[in-house]
C-alpha cells in the first residue's frame, strides 16, 4: 500500500517561521514532524511514500536529510506558481499511485499516533470510495465536520461550519484512504479542494465513510497548536527520557534537550522547554513553555516564556520574550529588548528597540 503526504501548502498561519521551513519540517520535540510521520508509516507496514510538494518544499525537505525509516520516497511537484490545493496534488501524482489498490493520504501538518491499518480495514469493509479518519474535538468550527450513521456512512460533510452550527464534533483528521476511482472526481491541472469539492460530492453519492480514531492526534497549523503539540508529546516522552546535561543550572521537568547544548549558571530551564541541537544559553536565563530551534544563542539574564524561537536566532542580554512571540530564523534580538505578547519577528531581522504592542516586525 502507498501513502501520499500533502506537504506543499504555504503554512500562512505559522508565518513568519514558515517563510524558511515548510510546516512538515517543524520540529516536534526535536524531531521534524515528517520524520515522525515516516516512522508511523513504517510501523503500519507501508513501504512507499509520495511527497506532494512544491519546488521550495522539495528543496527544504531534501536538505534536511530525514531518516527514511526504510520507506521508498518519491516526490510529486506542483507546477511552478500553481498550488493545486488539497486534492489537485493527488490527481497530479496519479501515475505514481497504484491504480488497482486503495491508498492512504495524509496531511503533512498532522501529528498522529494512529493505526492506519485500522482505517484501511474499515475502508475495505464498506463500499466506500473514500474513508476519512474522524477525530472528536471540542471546537469543530475550524475543521471539516462529518455527520455519520451508525455504520459510518457520511451523511453530510461541512467544511468550517460557523461556530455553534456544526452537526457533530467529529472532524476530518487529515488522514484518508481513497480508492483509485476517486481520481476521476478530481479535475486535472487546477487547484481542487478535497474538503470543499470532492468530499461533499462523494457524501452526496453515499460513497464517503468515516472511521472514528482514538489516540494522540494534533494539528500543528497555528502557533498555539504547534506549542501545544510539543507539550503533549513532551509529556508522553518525559516518562522515558533522561536529561543528559549537568551543571549549576536548574531543570524543571518536563524538558527536552538535544545534543550539544550548553547552559550557564543559575539558569532555570522548564517546565515545558524544548531546546534544539547546539542551543547555547547564558547565565541566569529563564526559559519555560517554549520551543527553541537548533543553533539559537540566548544571552545572560534573558526570559523566554510561551514563545517559539527559530533556528540560529540570537537573543542578547536581559531581553524579555513574552507569551505568543515568534522569532523567525536568524533574527537578532539585541540586549535589553522586550517583545510584547504575540509579537512576530521576520527572518534575519535585527530588533534593537522595545516593542510594547503585538505586531509583526518586518
Ligand atoms: P495555512 O496557509 O496556514 O492554512 O496552511 P496550508 O495551506 O499549508 O495547510 P492546510 O491545513 O490548508 O492544508 C492541509 C495540508 O495540505 C497541509 O499539509 C499542506 O501542506 C497541504 N497543502 C495545502 N495546499 C497545498 C497545495 O497547493 N499543494 C500541495 N502539494 N499541498 C498542499
């Protein structure tokens, strides 16, 4: 069985961090999301994965050299400057897909400890052309919502219903099994939305089924969800992970420290701090509820809380980075700078003045 991973979106809700990295390469507890996906596919005995990307995403993914977990990886690339949406890339990959067997489609921005085989088995049991994994959430208004019968037949599929109008709390988990016939429902050569065009049509014809999944499922689409996903996985891993750094600093678990990290005296790391490879932290620094990407340097007496700090960012002495801040790759925050809650700093930007109201610093 083959899997197609959709990974060629623009990740606009994760800007400016996604300006220099596709969502699927965002680290989840120091491992790119795509690597978690490869491992999960390999566990489900899937041997073949097709990455549906754009040219830029392909470049970043190849550069990252993710371990492939024994999978054969091929790329299907959207035409230049013509994003194909969530269904168009599946049509584009038609020749790489098996035209006799159902195949799996995964959104590349979803973290899921899910048994794919169970969804495939459900697909084979019914006369479905498509089977969507459904996940129960509190607020379904940001997702595609399905209303199903006892047998799992999708009676209705509504994309992003207005708050309070969703027929159920069962949302499209971004994981589907499709029979090859579905390819004939997707027009060629233009952007097509799986959620708005293909699923409603299949539902209308009684050919769309849903399968409710359990287990960890998280969408990393926006900064809060990204941080929350890291927290949840950190909690899960904390039980098994050993912290290997030692010195005159304090670790407040749960914390994840990658290789090559140095931490100065009296610094307090955690709870919920994730530090990537080769991050250096000075003295008397406090970091909590935050993800720090590799190679960042954080100088003495700085405080970081509830923020995402990009790769190779430098933060000077006595800086204050507040909740909801995003500092994109290579940015430089100078000594003494305070960033108000929700401030976003663009890649490679130097910031030498305080920003007391949330804004985007270009
Ligand atoms: P936002 O701009 O923040 O909504 O992000 P997005 O468009 O990247 O993600 P969205 O959740 O809308 O899409 C679901 C999945 O489909 C993600 O894994 C995207 O990478 C992928 N995707 C979205 N649009 C395209 C596209 O035009 N081409 C390809 N190949 N993949 C896409």
